[in-house]
């Protein structure tokens, strides 16, 4: 009997129904299982395999390939410290070391109170805010060792914490449910883009810069070239169709030629023998 209740199985099936090919739902299904169990368990892998008509090895291969899927139980909060190149040189390594000492855990380990799982994470595409941390996949920009310690202490004390970009921090499991595709109604919290990402746009606006407009003559030439290529493709397809339709005649002709050739060689051989 499945360890998952009917509601969870129903939601897994709902995810499967969102895609033309049900197996395309595997990634959100694994996120949903993480929101229920706190990790991807063996039972979860077997359930996905059964629902999607895949082997357990195939599902396991996906669940162990992507680092966002966890095979061991997670803490209430996932705290990721970016230690990729730019964040590392801007202080990411120092933040991780300080947090590791403070929490008494290393990479991919959970504190004894079960509150925080610490992880070194790769570039979050937020290098303009380096060094960055993530809590349950929400950004915490421009951190330093002291602010990082204060942040995890507040999380462990159960205080309400908000990302500098506006989002209220929930739990890792709740965030996983959103990643699975079940919205929590809070998608609009915070700005669409952070201030550092908009600096270039502000400078461009001040100086009256804009993206180059496509040259109309070049566009017309490109369009004409595209039409010519399409026409050539159509003609080739038509000639191939004609050739296929007359395929029997062509084969027959070739066979006739072979027969004629064979018939013609025999007398010559005989002629040579006679010689
Ligand atoms: S290196 Fe840290 S966000 Fe890119």
C-alpha cells in the first residue's frame, strides 16, 4: 500500500494531465513529493515509476541528476550559499565557512534541531548582487558573514523573515509545492527585477540610448532570402513526390537495363572462348 494519501496521488495525476506526454510531468511530480515527504524517498520514486510507466531506475536517474532533488530528509529551511566564482571572491566562501562553524554542519547537512540544511550552491544568475544566499530558493542579496549568521538565527527562532526582494519566507516544503506548479497566491510579492539588474537600463534612459532598430533594407533582403529557401524546399519536396510515385517504372527500367546488359555479355564471352 502506498505511503502517499489519495490527495497526493490525485495531485500527481493532475500534474500528468498538464502535459501532452505524461512523463513530461516527472520533474514537477518530484517537487510535489518533496513538498509532502521533505525529500524524494524510494517509495516516491516507485510511485512515479508506476504512474508514468517508467522503471524505478529511470526515475531514480532523474532524481539523482538534479541537485534540487534531495534523497535525504531536509530541514525546515534550505539555506544555500553561492560559492561559484564571482560570489566566492566577493565573500561567498567566507560566508559558507562562518555558517558552517556557527551551525556545526557541513555541505548538505542538517542542524540537529532540524531547522536548517546548509548547502553550497552554484551560480544563481544573480552575480550582480554578489555574494548571494538563497533561503528556500528566495534571494538574499549582498550578504556577509555577520548578516548570514543573523539570518539563520532568525529562521531557527521561527521569526518571520522576508527576502530583500520582498518575498516572505515560508518553509522549504511550501516552496517545493509552488515549484511543483501549485500556486500559493503570492507570486507578486516583491519587485519583478532587483535594483542592480536595472542599473544598465537607468543609465541608458539617462543618456537616451536605445537598442538599434533593424535596417529595413537588410530585413527585406533577409525576408526575400527566406522566401527563396522556402520555395526551393517546396520544389524539392514536389520532385521527390513525383519520383516516389513513378518508382515502379524507374525500377522496371533499371531491371530491363540489367537484363539487356547480361544478355549482351554472354555472346561476347562465348566469342572470346571461341577465339
Ligand atoms: S556567482 Fe553567485 S550568483 Fe553568480
